[in-house]
């Protein structure tokens, strides 16, 4: 009985991990458009601000500042780390030893990456996907509580 229940829980966890992978892929797909949109938004705002101050800066400096600000919204590193944690999670679930604490730690790291993505994202689509990731991670965390 416990073995059958364990197999159902494991399958549920694997299905949820598949969902995490699909969501992070969508975020990865949308990220470049989001950074470009943010870059354009900043460019417009800075130009408006300079006009209102009747000030000017060189074109090179202007482009450099916009690039620096836009880089702060780049979520590539977080996506790579999150994907790495997904692999670790799958490998841990394949282990036959006690996995509860290890999975809990991996989920904690995944939550950190998702929170960073959420705070850097300047895009409503990515923000919505971050919420979906958080919900799935919470469901996995709850399910892991049922595993010894």
C-alpha cells in the first residue's frame, strides 16, 4: 500500500517538474523581448527627462547608461541556475535514499531564483509565469512533506 502511494506521489512530483520546465522555457522565450521593451522604455524616459532639464549627453554615454540599466533586468543567470536545480531535483527523486531534506533544500534554492526573476522582470507575462512557478513549487513542497 505504501509503495503504491509512494509511486503515485513520485509520479505527481515528476509531472510537476515537467510543468516547471515548461514554464521556465516560456520565461526564457519571453525574456529577450522584455529586456528590449525595458531598454526602449528607459531610453524614452531618459530622453524626456533630458529635454525637461534642457540638458544633453553624448550618444555613446547615453547608449552605455541604457545598456547598464537594461542589464540589471537580465534574468539569464537565474534561468540557468533554476534549470540546473530542476536537474538536481530529478536526480534526487531518482535516489532511493531519504530525500526529504535534500528536496527541501533544492526547492528553497529554486524559490530564490524565482524570486529574483520576479523582482528583475519588467514584463507582465514573465510576472504571471513567475506566479505559476511559485504555485508549482509550493505544491511540490507540500507533496514532499508526505515523503519519508
